[in-house]
C-alpha cells in the first residue's frame, strides 16, 4: 500500500501537477489582492499550460535526468502531458485575443528556453537554448512566473498595469528568485560548472545569505503600495519567514522531495493564509 502511495506521490511531483498548482495559487492571489473578476478559464489554462510547459522543458528540452526513476515513468508522464496539452488547447479558445497575445510571448520564451535555436559557440554543453546561457536560467524562470501570475491576470481582467501592479510584479520576481535558490543548491552537484548558477559562483552559504537579504525588500515593498492592507502585510511576513526557513535548511544532499514538494508548496500556504 505504501509503495502504491509513493508511486502516486512521485507521479504527482514528476508530472508537474504540484508546481502547476503553485502557479495557479500565485495567480489566484493576484486576483484576490487586486479584487479582479475571477476567470476560471484563465486558471484552468494556467494549470494545464504549466504542466505542458514544465514537462516539455524537463523531458523534451533538458532531458538530462538526475534520477533514474524518472526515466521509468517517462512514458506515463508523456501521455499525461499530451492530454494536458489537449486541455490547454481547449481553454485557449476560451480566452480573449488580448490575453492570448501576451501568452503567446510567454510560449515563445518557454519554447526557446528548451529548444536549441542559436549558434553553438554562444552556449555551453551544446545546449544552444536560453537555459544554456550561463547565469540566465533563474531570471528567465522568474520572468515567466511573474508574467503568468501577475501581469496576465491583470491584462485578462482589462485592468491597467499601475503602480501597485508593478510593485507586486517586482515583489513576486524577488520571491521566485529566492524560491529557486534551494533548487540551485540541490542541483549544484549535477549542473555543469559553465551554467554559472548562483551557488556555483558564490557558494552555498553566500547564496543563502543573498536569499535572506532579498527577503527584506520582498517584505517592505508591501508598505509602498497605494492600496496597502494590514492583513496582506501579515501574510507577506509569514511567507517571508517560511521562505527563509526553507532556504536555510536547503542543502546539496537534501531529500528529493524537499524542494519539489516543500518549497514549491509555499504558494499554497500563502493562498490559504489570504483566504482565512
């Protein structure tokens, strides 16, 4: 029984369902914070697009498996990804042309993040894609998450990208950068040195210090918003503490579930805190 439950849980993580829920939670947080009209089609699109995009990058682009168990489940994940793509196509036709225009730009970034498209001499390890550019990976991921979870919901609701939206976007950008650091610390033993990740450049201890320092502006940005709310300040503070703890306890030899489940689960707790 436990073995079956473990297999289900592993599939839940490896098929990117967990990370897709995290993206949806951050998107819904934006909808709540800006009192936007909720669009279920956008949330469903975001969910299936996240699954499709992440699995495309992991299993068709990067495809350098760090865990052999992933290769055994690849076929099932490919089938699941195919049906997620079909669902994605359905929800595409439920969105406005304006929203699709911006989503198309993100799709292009995701595609070239995984697929080689430029001269080999510009990249490392024969990659020739955006991920293969030393030091760029973390910022590309943060940009896509911010655009997906902050800018797209605003545009979809026909709202202006005003002062508070820009501050929220920058705040979210900082959060994603910090949340990625435990993954980079975990992957320091796998990644090519030429990837020039933050832990590779400055070491694990300094990486944690940088992440901790970035949490300071992440929190205090909340006070500069025109529509500042006390309960949001409290929630952001709690999220900052949780993220700090997750960062400090991360290490190169961490459990395979630590970053993939615990760290990526913080947006879900963030949403629950706002709802209660």
